[in-house]
C-alpha cells in the first residue's frame, strides 16, 4: 500500500446517529515501538469532532477539531509532533469522536446528518526511525467501544457519566476484549488538506463576577461577559451525584431567560465518578452565554468560563475618553471573537450559528482591522468557491446547509467579491485576489446576465436593508429602502471592486470597467435627481449613494445635506439596517457633517448605537431593540444578543476617531487624519499592519492639541493635523513623530438664548437635537421646523407666546436644551 494510503477513515459498527443521544465512540490501537523514533508525526481528522489520545492523555491543545469546512470538498487535518511521547515498547494511539457540525443537528431547520450519518476517524502516525519508517494508520485493527460521553450536541450540550469511563483505555495493558473491531468508512482522502486556518483553542478563562439566588431558588452565576465557550468546574462528591449547567445570554426577572436560544437546550450534565476530586469540561460542544444556572452540589467559585474561538492574533485597538464608546468598541470585538469559532457565523448561542455571508460582508473591514483573519477567512473563501463551483451560486451561508438554493443577492452573495477586495486592501497581497478571481468573476458575470434592458438589477429576491428598525417584526427584509435600489447600489460597489481587482491582476480590465460604468449610470438614471435627491428619501439610500461613488460632486453635496437632515429628523436615532449602518456615519463625515455623525454615534435612545450599552450589553445585538427599554426580550423569535454585523461602525471609529487608514493596500502608505468631535478629549488607535505596528494618539488639554504618531520603518504617512489653525498636512516616514499646538478659539462657543431665531438654532445640530427632543416629549405630534423661511424671524420665546397653556416644565426643558450647547460653563 502506498504510504499516503496507509490510513483510511474508520467508524464504529454500532450506534444510530440519525437520532440525538448516541454515546460517543472511543477508538484505540496498541502498537510496539522497537526503539525511540527520530521523529513521530500524528495526522488527525474526523467526520464529526475528534479528541486524539496517545499513551494516556489528549494530544495537542485544539478543541472542536477539525472545525467546520465544506467537508466533502475540504476537510481540515491537524499535524502534531509527538516524538517525545512515543515510548520504547507498547504504546496506544486512540481518539474520542463527537457529532459536531458533520453529524449532529445543524441549522434553524432542525435537520441532522448534513454530511454523514455517523462520525468517522482518520488517524495516521508516522514513525521515522532513521533507517526506516513505520505507519500506524486508522484501519480495522483499531478497536472501538463507548465510554462516559453519553451524548453530545453543539446546540443542546453534552452529558458525561464519569462512572462509565473505561479507565486506562488509552494506555498499554488495557483489557479491550469486549471492544469491537472498527469498520472502514468511505470518504475521499483527497479532501484532507491543511486549510491554513488557525485552530479553535481555549483562549482565556473568566471567573464569575456575581452569584445570585433566583426567585425560584436557583443558583445563577454571572460571568460578566457574553462569550462563546463552555464551563469547567472542579467538584468532590459521591458517585452518581449530578452537576447540571444551563446556559443563557440574559436574565429576566432574576431567572435565566432562554428565549434567545430558541430550541437550543444549551445544557451540560456531569455525573460524578466519586472517590476524589474531579474536574470536567465538555469536549464536543460550546455555548453562547453570560449566565449559568447551576444545579448540583458544587461551589460556585470552582467554576470558570472557558472562551473558545479560532486562535486569530489581535491586530487592532481603540481607546477614547468616552467609556461608552470604549464599551461599544469592546462589544464589537467580543461579538467577532464569539462568532469566529471555525467559521464566521451570525450568532454563537441559538439553533443556527451559520456562516451567513451578509453578516460577514458588512463587518469585513472592521474584522480585518481587529484581528489577523487571513487564515480563517482565506479558508472560508475557499469553501465558498468550492460550493459555488458545485452548485452554480454563492450560498447565503457557507458552508451551505440550507435546504433551498440561494439566488444572488446584494450584500450576501456579493461577499464573493467584496471580501477578497477588503482583505487585499488590508494586507496588500495580490494573491488573495488571484485565488478568489474565478469566484469573483463568476458571480459578477452571473448578475450582469440578470440585468434588465436598462442595466438594472430589478428582479429576484433581495434582503434589502435587513433589520431596518422600522421593518415589520415578522418581515426583517421589509425596511423603508427599496430592495432593488439597495441591490443596484451594491452592484455599483462590487463592479467597481471587480474592475479594480482585474486591474491589479491585469485581467479583463475593459469588461469590468465598462460594466461598472453601465450599472452606475443605470442607478443615477433610475434613482437620482439631477440635483442629488435619492429615490425613497431614506438614510440608507443616501448613505449608499454617497459611499459607493455613485454621485458627482454637486449631487454628493446635496445628498450629504439631505442625509444630515434625515438623521436630525429622526432625533439622531438609528434608521438603518445591515446595508446602511456600516456606511451612514462615514457618509455624513465625508460630506462635511462630522458633528451629525458624532451625534448619531453618541445617541443613547432606542434605537441607537449606544442604547445597548446603556442596557448593559457586552456584545453587539442582532436587533437594535433585542432587549426593550422595559427589560423584556424582543418577541420576534429572531433575537440574538451576539451578532457583530451592526457593530461595523467601529470601522469608522478606527478611521475617524482614531484617524488611521490605509492609503494604499497593505498600509505601505497611510492616511492619518483624526477628526475629534462628540465631546472627546483624547483617543488612541493601534494597528499591527503587515509592516509592523502603527499608532496614533491625540489629546486635548487646556485648549492645546498633542498628536503622537508612530509608523513602521519602510512606510510613509500623510498626516492631517486635527483642528490645526494652520490646517497643516505633513508627509512623514517611518518612526515616531510629535506635534503640539494651540487650538483656535471655538467660534461656536457663543451661547444661544430663548430669543435666538429658530433658523439659527437649527444650524447647531446638537442644540437642535435637544430642542426637538423636548418638543417630542411635551408636544408629541407637533413638529418644530427650523428650515422654513419664517423661522428666521421667530424664536423660542415667540413660539411660547402662541402655545396656550405651555407648562413651566416645558419652558424649563427648553432652557436646559440650550444649556447643553458647546461652550457653556
């Protein structure tokens, strides 16, 4: 047998994994080593999940291996150097298998066995003795039985009866007479590859921050942070005693609330062996949780939450003078971490956890700034391309386990183009584009063939501005913005990215440049007036048209002004969903409305970026009102407290508050241009670029600005000094740089009064926001208009004279609103 065929997949000859609750199979094989090998390498993979063992203990520090890929196309394997663990004489190699993504329940449709009707093991141990090599491969010489793992499921949890563990099963000398021979299992060995993705590991551990007794008498542990992972505990007790852990994201009324889990049971159970101290952590499951309901006789201080996710190096940080913004940023980081468990998913807690393309596409620029995602997303893009080749379309979820095909849609399917481009912009590696180019071109050409006679993407299903806060609860795609306007706008974006990618690679440049011009012209003809008004008059429509380069300069100015009016009219509360939210603050700041962008960012009423922070959120929510102001959970049936997509605003925070962005792909050249606002007095951003760490820090003290910049050797930066009286722009090379200067007097510091004309007040966005909020509270339904011509000659005092019976509280609140303006002592 050829050396690469000296191992195959094997499975247990028993068990029915088409139903939940089947015990995990244990595999073992004893072998002789005539001497210590020069080198020993263990290669392991599985259909399901695998924990390899050698001579009495697990091998490696990976968990949930081999992760989740498009298994029939690409199945990850792991390699371990086990040279020091091979003993001269008898040895035992083995493994325990879990159901995982391949065998267990997966997806909101509740189906099992998407890839296989049973778990299977691949194991190959290569022993190099210098003068010859021996292979111990998974075959029918392996024996198999069951042990303590009675059931395991990614959604429902794991049950473990320590009394049933066959002690010594993974060591020489164990009596395996009652174990059965393993059976061969058919699987294409060519699918086994090194995906290049980092493994899933235990990243950190968290102690409980609070232990409470619920109204029903339950013990509730609060770990203070919503995570993806599981709990490890240590206990001493009698044989047969049970410890039960129920996991949840939230508590309501003092009890854990499992509504956000839907049908996921998220419960782990451990039955004690007895006779001493026992420590246990589940092997083959993970949960999205902050709270744990503890059942059983175990001390709460003996429990620790174990954070699990793909082991991606952190590369981006931001810290400001506003703790609320720091928490918002931390929430986005945590949601990314919690959802990068092998695959970039939508959520880590409920009966879904799928690789939704739209969520990742919205968040991709932020993701690539915060962590090194080349491995995990490079592998994911390879899965996408493999399934696209097989099925003829880009699935909405990758790997694809949906029961119906996925027609091409904006923001979701076009991740095939936008994600490679975002990664190229971040890392400057043209090979990223080259690997994805066939997938990118296939998608774009498919959509081009679907355009109507006016070059519009006017037919077919679209998600639109998904989860617009004004969309009906039972129709998240039913937002204010026309779905096909959204689709055409994103097609303008992706065809331009396609043309730029083709230019980088020297391929098909004319074809895609011409297509980009055609679809942009079609959008302008269909949806834009000559002056720059956008059809539908929504924040998302304006933000997309501005950000995607669809408008000419004059139109862009008009669109920016109109967008600022719309966000002001909404009281600076969020009016956008997945499509618009990543772009609305940038569209404002890029069209001269920085103050409005900050007002939008720092609003705390529901819905807003900071509303979840005021409600104690430690991750980004799926819906703006996932938890309502009264503390109840949104009853839509689709409510997660751990979705990163709406946290995409942190990309703007990095570039505008921190002031750092790439000027060319890979940060060989950078733009450093902090734009202070929102009452911030300092900010610091750090980013590990492909060339080294870049840092920007600014601070305002006693009307003086201090700016510190550090960029890697071999790079350059254009530094636009913030609020500089001389409007200086400096070009600097690698190294450390410092500027200090006095700030100009704040010309907006003059205080308004009750006699200031409404038209003047309306030009101060912060004051106008506060005034309109007062009118909404005291005179709901009666608008205040600062843009009408007569507003130039009427003041708040004048208005009060025409409002019969105006309460003293109303006038007092108006004066307070004026007092919030800048410059008030």
